[in-house]
C-alpha cells in the first residue's frame, strides 16, 4: 500500500488506491504520521466493500480528526447496531450528533494521540466491523485548501469536492458488484465537521 495525495482535485483517479484491510491497518501509523507532518490540510477516506467508511482530516498544524460512519450520516440506514455503538462508546469515541458532528469522532494534536487513534481504528475495523485481513478497501487521500479560517466553514467548502470523490468510490463499488449502501440508504459521508466532544 502507498500513501497518495496530490494537489489535484479529489476526483482524479491517481488519488485512489485499492488495497486490503491488512495493508491499510499496517500502514495507518505511517500514513497519519506523514499527514500530521505535512504543512497542508489533508483528508483521507477509507471505504470498505459495503460502503461504510472511516475518514481522517489533518490540519496544517498537525491536529488529527478521525471519524467512523454513524447511523446519522446515512440517514435512514443502519451502519452500526446497538452493540457496535456501545463498543465505540467504551473505546472513547465521541458520539455523533445531527449538524456539524454527524459521525463518531476523536481528535488529537500530539503523537500519543495519533497512536491512540491508530489503536482505536484497529479496534473498530476488526472488533466492531468484523473485517477480515484480505477484505478490500478503497483509499482516497487529497489536499483541501481552506478558504476560511473557521474550521467548520473550511470543511463545508471541502465537501463539494469530497462528494465527487465519494461518487467515484460508489461507482467503483458498483462496478465490482458491491452495494454502496446499507438497507437501501445511501452512504454518502459528511466530511469531518466535528468539534471537540461535549
């Protein structure tokens, strides 16, 4: 697996990497570390075969925000059952809420926090989602150029290009015969609009 990012818009095929769960998890510490050291604002979306996802937003100052899809993000679908949500709560994930924080999230600004995020993502992928090592993932990483000093505003603006990237991920899943939805609900994630847990 390789970490891919570029100055291009997120709909460029050169920014997409198809990999395995095992490869993604093995490379996650290096990916987040490299993103945190980069002076740009970067986004990484890791989509699983069923359309669910985890995503990362890394600020130029190294602040890392990780999210796991929630039932709020997919409107009428069910991404996580009650036991899954209880497991996320027990791991320390901040709960989703309608509006700017629709996904389960955790944020950090230091190396110890990045290690914690890696550990939490591993637990989500293997224990909560039940992914197998050889399962396929679709990885997208791209640069976001904030046009506002307000964090939420910057993420809102980034959502436009983000939807293009998600549409391409959806097409890829459909071409492979995977359904990019759960129980008929579209899995178009909301781009990392989280603030601190309340």
